[in-house]
C-alpha cells in the first residue's frame, strides 16, 4: 500500500468510525434520557474523538509485533485500547476546555476521576469496546470495504472532508456564540438582581424569582404589589425592561441559527469556566420558556376550539 492509498484508507476509517461512535452516543443518550439528541460537538453525525481513537487503535495493533499465533490476544487489545482511548479523551477534553472555556463532558461525580476528563469506569468500557471493535467489527467492515474502488473511496473522502471542515467552522462559531451569549446573559442577570433588590426594599419581600421573570402572568402579579408605593412607575418600568431584555436574550439562545441550542441539549453535563451559574440558569430558563410557550399555544388552541363550538351552537 503506497502513501496515497494509506491516507485515503485512513480518512475513510476516520469518518466511518466517527459516525459509528456518534450512533453509539445517540443510542446511549436515548436509553439514559429517553429522547433522541445529537450528542456530538459537530452538527453532522460524527464524533471525531471516536474516529481518532479507532484509527489509532487499528494502526497500533497492526504495528505491534504479533505472537507466533499470528493474532493479538484480547487482553493485549484491551489494555492498548484502554490506554489509547483514555489518552485521547483526556487530551481532547482538555483542549476543548482551553479553547472554549467550557467542559463538554464531566466525570467529576465518578470515583477516581482525573480532572473530570476521564475516569476508570469509562476507561474499562473503552477497553472492552476496543476488543469488540478489533476482534469482531473491524474485520467485518474491512472485508466490506475492500471491493470499493480506490477512486470511489477517494471521491467519498474528499466530499466528507469538505463537509467536515464546514461543520467544524459552523460548530466552532456556535461554541464561541454560546460563550458570548453567556457573557451577555450574565450581565443582564446582574442588572436584574439590582432591580430585584430595589423591589425587595420597597415591598419588604422577595419579588423576582426565576419563575416570575419567565412567566408574564406571575410578573404582572408581582408588579401589581407596587400600587401606591413610592417610585412605583419607575420601578415597574425598570423591572419590565430588564425582564424583557433577559427573555429576549434567552429566546435568542433557543433559536440560534448556528446550533447553540443543540450544544446545550447535546452536553447536559457541560460546565463553563467563567459562567458556571449562568450556564445552569440559562439551560433551565430555556426549557422553562419552551414549556410556557407550549402551554400558551395549547391555551390558545383550546380557546379557539371553544369559540368555534359556541359559534356552531348559535
């Protein structure tokens, strides 16, 4: 196999196993959370960390001298796979954290974890998975891909590489956009806390809970308590404006065209270096706004149905 064929084959395995890894992540999330979620950093159906891991594993196994039997033992594959994939997960998690100041996965709750990036429980799973992939899956896929003409594989690699590069650019923009949104939301929350403190001083009790901020009906009930109070008009206007700004920013996150919303759904254990509290609050608020919007639509639908029914009776 010459260098060109080696490169084409390597890219082919990278995309194939990256896609298989994505499928595994989606199935795992579906079983755990009972819903389908794109669990990759990228928008497309690929998890590059699996692609890198399997390519590295396949070539590592091939390069290591074999025993007289001509095949590497499952135990050897287990340890090679465990060490290699754990190292890739550690480096990948650390690099992503340093680049975006966000931890995309977090094993901090697992025993004996290292910085939340890796843990022995998952390392053992990677080792077992490596044995399965090398002993069973890879031989089957290798036999299936052998009949594929070199030119067809080359064209496929080029197309996938172009799509991959575009996806990386778009997903990177989404990650950067998420950080930008968190910064802006953090500032808006700080302003709203100042306003809430003013209301608490006037009313003698807390007036701006998280749910009050998101639910228009609860907000108006809270502001109604200002009637007859000093500076009531100014405080009402200030609170209404602050809440509107925050709601609009949260809605913008939910409808972001570069998949910022998808990243929030894909990584439920995501943690931000600079905006940890704001990230958690944003995730909860976006879900709550979605629920309120759905409830409002359902109420409007029922109202329209009741009105239509009354018209029919008339």
